[in-house]
């Protein structure tokens, strides 16, 4: 992809994110919305349910605060890019001649799948979707381990032992590596 194409893709993503934010009514959330959610969960059942889903998926209060305190446009763009990268990865796998099922398996081994951790319609156990509240922490982790060859090799070897990238990440969280 050329710089021009990449630039146009980013502009489209931002435009789409603004539209989603406006349509969802989340464009004017306060910058401390994560703090407010954490505070209000004590008295608001809906907030408590929302945060329990994130926590059950591996997110900490710091992850929740970081995700929800960030600008809504930033969250929408991050979600959009994650979805787009997964779609592109699936297309690449299909172009290799794999069927839909095998392309999905390969994609889930290589990339995080975000969404509702309670959605067990396709993925179960540690393979189920990761909550979006983990996205920033996982991005930092990947940058850290992929920066040096020795960490990268160890990461790649260990990741292959798991049924999916999500299962690997959940294990890394349990072991305190992320």
C-alpha cells in the first residue's frame, strides 16, 4: 500500500469513526468517563454489568480507566482498525486458498479478536473475544516484545503453544507478563 493509499485509508477511518461516535451519542463523553464508570458501578447496575464483562475478559480497572478516559474518536478509530486488520488478515488467508474455517483459525492464531467476552456464539473459553478495554495494554505489550529479536523469538514460540492469540494473551495476563 502506498503512502497516499494509507493516508486516504486513515482519513476514511477517522471520518467513519466520527460518524459512529455521533450516531452512538458518545462523542461528548467526558475525558474522565472511565473514572465515572468505576465510581458509578457501585450504584448503577448497568455500569456494574458493563465493567464485570470487561473484568471477566481480563481487563483491570486501569485498563477500563484508560480505555474509557480516552477520547471517543480514539476508541472508535482503534476499534475500526482492529476490525479492518482482522478482515484484511482473513482475506489474505483466503487468497492462500484456505476455506473460510481454516482462514478463521489461522487469523485467530495470529491476531487478537476483540468484542463481547460473553459472546460464546463462535469462540469459547480463553479463545472468546477480548474486551476492547484491553486493546491499549495489548498494543503496548506487542510493541515491547517485538522490539528485540530475542523477545520476539520467545514470543513467537510461546504463542504457537496456544489455540488462539486470545488464549495466549489471557495466559500472559494470568502470568503477569502483560
